């Protein structure tokens, strides 16, 4: 079967981002026929579960729908990994937080759709209301938008660990002190606990607190993950592994 990777471009025909450029190099190294498309051409691409589509979250989700499946709902803190958080975390909504003013300050991020807003610490209900006020491009009913709340912690550094089929293949520093690395034993234990539940391609973020603890920050699904400095061939392998896993559900039975 011919191996084809379709990569999203901008209006100038260039890879849509640095992630796309890295994926193009990586899939070429894996022996794929790399083909480029514009967002408005997605509907006419000859997609099958055996092809791979690389783009932003919305583009990949639309491509998955075209091959008869869908990206699964993302949970950034799976239940099995809660012991590695080192802080209280709970699912809530803006309406519920407003009724519990005693919980502020609180770190809040979207429960499922990370594109709605970036997680941050809110000092009061008024700050949260200002962010969630309905506006163009923001979903209605923001009071009931599922949120993930947690006790604020101070991280001195944060690192991302990339995992393909249960094996860590690279790390990337993205915040704070680059010379301070999470405790490898804690990282290995967390990845091991998640292994039976984990996607074929994902990343796990870990931070080191101001009092020296290594804690899980969050898990990120791999189907449209940024490359974060990961070697291009490993990045392509991560994207491919997750695409194949999701689209396997759409493959016709023999």
C-alpha cells in the first residue's frame, strides 16, 4: 500500500506552521509520499484510513470525520494519573466556581477543548467572568463550559515528554529553568501507570515546583500535537501512530 501524508499549507503553498515543516521532513524520512493541500481542498482529498493528514486540530478532526471516525474527547488529566498531580483537581464550570468564591485563587483551563482559552490562575470570579464573556468566536453558554480547576502551584520549570507506543522518544523544555529537570523516577512511574490506557502517540508535561516536587502538569493527545523540537522522524512517527490508532476504528472488517 502506498504511504501518503497530506500536509496542510498556507495560502502561499508553504507548510501551515513550523509543525508542518517538521512533519514534512519526518514523513519524507519515513518514506512517505508527502503531498500538500489547502484547507479548502480537504473535502476533495483521496483520504483513506491508511493515509495521514497533518494540520491544526480543526483540520485533523475534519479529516478524521471524512474517513468515518472522530478524534476522541481529550482528558488532560486521566483518572489513573491523579496521584501524580500533587494537588487537588476537579471538573467544574464557571457557574459552579462563581458559587464558591472561597476557592479563589484557582488555576482553570478548558476541560476538553484547549483552544477555547489558555489555562491560567484566576484571582476572583470577576476575572473569570471577564474571560468567559460571550464574544465572536467564543461558544455560547460559557457559564456551563466544562472546566478543569486545580489548586495553584508554582513551577520553576516545565518539560514535555513525547511518547510513541508506550516508549518515551524525546523531551522538550518549554518553561522556566532549562537546567532543572523533573525526577526521572517520577516520570517513569507516571508513564508506566498510564501505559495501559494511553494513546499510541501523546505527550506528558511535568514540572518541578518551588519546593522540589516533580508533578504532572497534563497529558496532550498526539493526533495534532506540535513538534516542540522533537526530531522530525520521531515527530512523524508519533503523528502516524496516533492517526493509525484512531482510524483503525473506521477500517472495514475483513
